C-alpha cells in the first residue's frame, strides 16, 4: 500500500517556540493531505485539509494563524505550530488518499509534540 | 454535522473469544464506512470498508463488519481473536458529498490475553 511518513516522530520544545512537522507521501502524489490531532483517550480530530497549490481549509475552531499549513509539493505538507504552548501538546497525525481512488486514507506514524 | 460513537472504550478478551465492537454514526445521507486499526507502535491502517452492495464486508485478518442502515450501525466482528489482535480500533465515517474527510469514533482499545 501507499506510504506516508511523518517527521519528527517526537519533539519537545519550549513554550513560545515554533515547531514544524513534515508529512510526506513516499510512493505516490497527494494533492490533498489531512492533519489530525489526537488527545489522550479521544478520537482523531480533523484540524485542516492541506491542498497543494492553494490555501489549507481549516475546521471550525482551529486557529489558522496558530497552525500554519503549507502544501509545498505533491509529496510534502508541513504543519507548523507557532508560538507553542503546553496546551498544544498532543499527537499530530497526517494522512493522504492513496493514488488509486479507493476511498482509503493512508496515515503517517504520527508526531508527539510536548511543549514545556 | 456527522458524528461517530464507539461504545466500548476498553475490551479485554481471552484468545479464541469472539469479538464485537459497536459503532454507530449520525448522518442522514449516504455514507462510506471504515474500520481502521492501530497496532502498538504502528500507523493506522485500514481493516475494512463499506461503500455499497453487500452490507456484510470482510476485511483483513478474519475481521468482518455489517452495515445496518436502519440502525446507523457498522459493528466490527471476529469469531475468534488472537493475541496479535491487541490494538486500538477506530470506526470512521465519510459522507459521500464531503470529499475525503473522515470523522472518527473515539476508538476501542482491545487487549487479548493468552
């Protein structure tokens, strides 16, 4: 199946700094990628849809200035958590539809962000 | 807005026991339904999906799920679980008019004991 890779898998940063998380589709092109956030013992919450060549579409309640998304190429989307605070600590997961329109999403391994 | 409910948050079973995990969704239109599984330390991966046709769908590793439209349900089943089925299971729904956006349930942590 298609492979989606995230980097870094774990990051610890100080409050007030910015952190960038990369999501790559390794063997297929993805014009769309999805960024999810998962709180402990809770569901994956869709944050935004990343669109190659255009602005990301954010879900209601997600601060677009806080969570900057850039879909730089057909294989790379980045999520930057700006001026991070401890409440931003979470597990961030990206996903992309596969190269065949099967309706299946392929997920990255996730990135654990801890803000001190 | 659509939502997905998974009623069992933690399930502990002995090997060879039968499994059924509940999933209900709220959306009045046409939906596609999915079960994803996340084994410890691994990516989320697709277990099975329903788009149309036979409401009983079979997935990998002996899992199956039945779509009951009148009950808005898509329960996951396996007749005999194995220790290697220990994982977290997520039900997800996509409304057919909503692109590829999935709405996930809260997940069920399954532990299978030897």
